[in-house]
């Protein structure tokens, strides 16, 4: 029914078509406003996820400054150095398959059909026996040891090479399985986040063994046992492998440390997981003993250590000197306020040795050797790192953790806590120095699966679709032939998302982000309340929207557009003011235990530090049984509370323990505990 | 008198902050500039509902004499502040929107066929792109009856006031 072409009267028809046109414009105006609104929501959602994820990574590195973890890590390195012992130690020959094991069988040397069968088996959700896992890992280790730090690959046989980054979530292989005709480069981050990380690794390693010249694996920052403790891979392995889990994890750490650091195609394209810094020098990288750097998160000790191995105050483990109080230029961070370095980590700035002294006194360290091994300061065998080792370590960290930004220059990557932010000038310099034409990296999730920057000299490729939530992003991989022109394939793995409208997709992802954000806000309730009260001059329990936004940002420091998000977070406002007490109640979730004045600070500490808590639990659980004793539980809380400068009474801890149904005779199941405190949305929207 | 001025100043300050927040969401390089193609989205996200023509007028005011493809915050802020203070380009009330649909539905059926809406939106007024049309249809068309029940559609799409 277009413009009515009635010819009864000219006037009428004119009027009619004019009305139709006006109606059309009205609807178009309105619709465009609607989609703009949607677009902004989508961007905000994105920013929320990223802020929370990156600040989690930063937290991770902060917690690492606790010296006990360093000691544990050092013990581990010594074991690694005794390679000859390894095969005897892992002794997979004596692990017998249980009767009725229906999973896949592997025999070595692996063939292509074994590897393909493995892919099928996992597709059918089968489980690979620990014996085969260990065997596969051992063979992988033997192969990786022979490889240089930098793999050089060529397209001279007219082959197209496919590059994938950040697999994490099980790939569907619609590009085809790796083969002689189909070479692949996998750019790190194979684990954490998804539920099938170990399976992904098994498949990648299997193909590596079958096609060692066509499959190339770079190390990512998540191929690191410390990061795995935090982000879920350790938990996954323990859950799936229980008794053998610990062995598998230890062998994995060795295998990870032997993963090559970089791949170069045709001497023109550099592929690394994170990024570069001004000091990145491939010649240096080519010569280091990469397996010494079991975890990029743990810095080798500096030369000038005191008798007791105490570290100089102000330094933290990423080589970023946090005593430097010069603010990070605001242009590097989103949000209009510049965020000075020294406000980011108040806890870290306390001298670690002072902390530990207090902790030990408070906890009343017993003679229990297991605990004292973790917390002891004395160390008969100091590992003193040389200047050279520190320089090498920095090369590794930069490669695994850096991110490109649009500003020129090279500054420490404070959001991640390691590596750098590097600008287009750094890219130009480093690429020119080595005669490269392109840098391919991963490490950051991209909406469309890939993104160019720095004048198309840097390409980020991210292959895990729906990374944050169903519908959040597409994944992509890139294919290149001898012409080295990249061709991209994007995908979004879900049958249902195709049918969802953009509105539904945005809503779903947004709900997830808002939920995460609400959790964060709730975890900082006390600080927020204090700040609101300071702001509320009339003491009526209300503050203006403007003050609300400013206060929330000053407490949360997430650099988010709070005014835009406000309608999602605060349901009721009365003439431009928010009743903040009512708001906290609205934010509140179903709490598993009744909140009393004593327990409220404990609860808050719990929510805010849930990840850190879990990390510490798992470290304490040195036999990886998934259980810790009540005493260890109590000590963990004490340690955490003193490290964070909050008061948590013994009574509160006992109440907490009693209120949860611990059915394992004096032991606490870590998983049960963490599950019990997963926040439940009282008002599912 | 002073109090009134204080209130006015506070209101302007609040408006400035709102504009800054919205601008920052699109300021990818953190240098207080945005791509000119995002200006429409930013303005609309601040609660305004201009037509494409009105957008062009605003752009003419804020773009540099030699357009660079980027808009500077310094030029955006004063213009946008005025727009908000004068409450220009107010959103369309639901009932007016409904009337617009009814104009298109000449036979007063209470619904529109997808082809009808497509023809209108792609040929009349400030025409939709194919992408816009597809997006609108994907949400507007009732999957069972394959028609657009515009009354329900309008209700469903109600946007919260910022």
C-alpha cells in the first residue's frame, strides 16, 4: 500500500501521501533512536565484561606477592630441573585401565586416525583415561624439548596456513582437522574459561605429535599454572581426574613451560600471543632457556636480597614498581578520571615481609611442617636471579601479556598487571628491526573475532565465540597462502543465536554483564555506603544521581559509564535522587547465611575476594584432594583478613563453618564451599 | 536568586557529565574525539530523537571547516548542551507513534504486512538501509501469523527514559 494513488481529489491524495511520508519519518526517527540505544547498551556491556575480567587478571598477580606461593613455585622448579626422574615419577605404566573403561584408547606412536578418533570421542563427551593423558603429555614434552623458542614456518609448498588464537572453548573444526595439507598455528590460551580445556589440550597435542611440521603451538599467558589456579583449569583437571589429577597438573606445567614462544611465517609475519614492548628482541628470545620460566607471573628474585629473602618494599612481582606515584595518563584508560598507579593496589604496597610477620604471629604457626613450608621465610637455598635472567623474564612476560593501544609509546600494562601497552611507534620500530610486515596476536576478545590496528600492522585474532556469554561475540580464524594476504572466517557457535534478534542477543549478554556488575557492587557495599554517607550532607539517606555516579566510580574504579548504566542498576529514583539504603537492599541477593553485624564484613570480604580465596584454598590443599581441614580453613581466613586489613573474628568463621553442611568429618570440600556462595539473583529479570 | 543560579549551574554540570559519559563510550582512542559516523548514536543515546535531516544540521554546526572524519569533544559539548537544555528533538510519545502506524495501515486491519512496512520504510521519508529493514522486521514480525501487530510492537519496544 504505497502512497495512495487515488485520483479522487488532488488535495486528498497529496494530503494522504504527505501524511504517509510524515508517518514514515516518525517511525524511522523513532526506530533509529531505538537502535542507537541498543548500540550503546552493547558497548557498555562489552566494557563491563572487559573491566571485570582484566581487573581479575590484575588481582591474580597481586595475590602472587604472598611469599608462600613463591616458595611453593620455587620448589617446583627444582623438581623440574631433575628431568631424569620424571619418567620414573610419572610411571604411567602402572596406572591400569579400570574394567569397563569405554573411553578412547591411544597407542604410541600416534597416527592421524588416533587423533581423529580422539576428536570424535570428545564430541561424544567421552573421557580420556589418566594413563593416556599422562602418556600423551610425556610424548608431547619429549617433542617440545627439541623445538626452538621460535618456530619458523614457510608457505612455500602452496599451502594455506590457518592461524587461531585463544581457543578456550571447544572448536568445531569447520575449517578441517590439521593435516599435511592443512597446517595450523595455534596462538596460545587453550585453557581456562571453558569446561573442556583438558580435552582441547589433548587434541592439540595429539595433532602436534602426528604432524609436528604442520601444527605449531605458541604459549599463551594462560599456559601457566598460577593463572590456571585462578581461572578454573586446575579445578577442571582435579574434578575430572581426581586421584591422578595432581600428577597430570604437574606434568602439564612442565609441558606448558616448553611450549614455544613465537612463530614466524616466511620471515615476514610474527605470531605471538600477547604483544611486544620496545625492548622485544627476537635474537635474545631465541637464545633463552624458555622452560625455566614455568610461570610468567613469578619474577625471578632480584640479586639484592637480604639474609632472609625479603623483598624490597614497593616492588611487586610484575616488574612494575608500584611506588612510582606518577599517574597513568588518563588517555590510556577509559573514563575521564586518570587513575594513579598507587591507588590501584593498596594492599600490595605494604611490604610483604611485614605482612607475613604479622600473619604468622596472628595465625600462631604450629610445628605443622606442611603449613610452615608454605609460610616460612627462611630459605636455605636462595635462588638469586641475575640481571640477565630478569631481562629474559621480561622478554617472556611482554610477549605473553602485552596489549596494543592507539597512543604512541610503551608503558606498563597496569590493567593486566604484566607486560606493556604498546603503541603504533613501538610496532613500527620492532617490526622494522626484524624486517616483518605484520604482527598477529590474540589475548583480547574482539566483537567480530578479529581486529586490525596500528595501521593494519597488528592483527588480533580471537577464536572463541560467545566468550563472555551466549551471543557476546563472534570467533574468527585467519588463513594465508604464499601471498600472505589474510582471509578471515568468522563464526558464532550456536544454533539458537541465529534466530535471536539483535535486541534479544544484546539483552541476554547484557543481563549477564549487569549481574556480574551487581555482584561487584555488592561486594563493595561497605565502602560504597561510607562514601555515600559522606556525600549525603542532609543525612536523609538520599543522594543526587550525579553524586551517585561520581561516588560509585571513585570506589569501584572500573572506568564505566555509570550514568548510562544507572537505569539498569537503580530501579527507583525520586526526582533525581537515589535512596541508597533501599538500593543496597535491591542489590542484595539471597544469602545462604543470616547476616549479623559480625558476619557482614566477613561476607563482604568473601564476595569480593572469592577468586583469591579459592586460589589460596587450592594452594593450601597441597595434596590436591579438594579438601582442607577446618584448621587450614581458619588459617586461610586469618591470612586473608590480615592481608586485606579487615577484622574477621573467630566466632564469625566458626559460624560460617557451622552454617554450611560440611559432611566430610572435619574437612571442608572447597567446591561445596565456593558453590554455596555463588550469588543468586533475587530478582531475575 | 543565588540559589536559583546554583541550581542552574548544578543542572548544567550534570548535563555536561552525561554528555561526557556518552561521548566516552565511543571515544576508542581516549583522545576526546569520536568518529563522525557515531555522532547520531551518541545524540540519540542522550534521549534525543532527531530525524536524519536534523542530525545533519547539528553536524554542520559541530564539524570542522575541513571535515576530518572526527568530531572533537570541545565542539560537541556546547552544542549538545544547548540541545539538551532546550529539550530539542524530544522522543515521540507512544500514542503518536501508534497513530503513525495507523496512517500506514489504511485498511485499519490492526496489523501490517511485512511487504507493506518494507515498502514504506525503504521508499518513504528518510529510507532505511537493507540492514535496518531486516533488523526491524526480525523483531516486528509475529512469527506465527507473519504480520506486524504494530500495537504490540510499539509497546514491546518502549525505551526507558534516560
